[in-house]
C-alpha cells in the first residue's frame, strides 16, 4: 500500500533561531510564551518546525525592524538584539523591569528597552483623569538638586528619575508606563492580585505591529507624495 506524502508546509527563517519556522495560530488556552518578548503568545505567530524545539514568535516580534531612532535616546540609534547583551537579564530603561529576550539596545551607552516599551503610544487617556497623559522619558523631578523625588499617582511608589512616565503637566499627575493600569478602561477586568504589566506590554506589541504596517504604506508612497508637517515619530533603518 502506498504511503501518504508528508505535508510540505512553507517555512521561513529568522536570525534569532537556527531552525526554520512555520506559521502557527496561537489560542489563549495554549499558554505558550513568545521567545522574543517573553509574553503570552496570542494570534498569528510562528513556531519552530522541529518538534523537539520549543521556540515561538509573535508575528509582531518576527517583523520588528533591526534598528530604530527613538526619541528617548537621540544620541544613537537602537539596535534589535535577540538576547541580553550582558549574559544575564537586562533592566529595561523605560519601565525598570527585567528582560532576557528581544530588546532594543545602544551598546555605547548600555541603554536597553523592551521591544514592547519601544512602541508604546505617546499619549493615553484615562477615565479617572480629565486630561490626556503624555509620555515623557524621565520623571519631571530629574535634575533637581533639592532632593525632590517623583511619586506615581496610582501606586504611590517613588520612581527612579530615569524611568519613563505618562504625565499631565497641568495637574502634575503621572503614572508608571506599565506596572500601573494605564489602559484599564480598554481591557477586561482582572482578578484581584493578578499582574497587569505583561498584558500591557503585549498591547504595546500589537501597537508596534500597527506602526509597522503604517510604515510599509509610507514607504510605498514616499517617492510620489510630498510630505508636509512633522516627520514620523520613528525612522526605520533596514539592511
């Protein structure tokens, strides 16, 4: 009896992994962790074609640009790294949390940002505050010599002066970018005591995917359309 031919599924390569990857549809009940951003895998993704290899990537992580110019670090571009450059977990200079997966890095300054943090929106709106909050790349107290420190208005914890803050200057109101529920009005209620930072960084990666799609559209039309006004927030650089 003739044996069935094996299914020839298309595969792709990614520089972060030695084996080919294939398209994978993640379900919420799978509870799989993305090897790039280290957050729960959701939606369209990629997995290693080797059955014994437990490597998965969000599509948004797969598509991240290799280099970006970011407003938080204007002296040098940030390069996408697929692991910590220090041989141990790095500390994100945006949110202050640890990471060991993908990150945007300036080797000259040892500046590191989670890939999700790199694409958080520049303004957000909270239902419990009348004004929009603007992203700033250090606390308003940075550089003061009178010993004043900045306190998050949600969790009431004192913040390092170099951490990013969502801030309303008019009210002197500010919050952490991730460890406090900035997007609470836009996500399901969580059980008491359940951490929210991973969900928020995952939402940031989805925003990153939208940014990348918009970037591709801009690249297609930039040679035929004259642009007026401000430059795009990020300048993407590809090899």
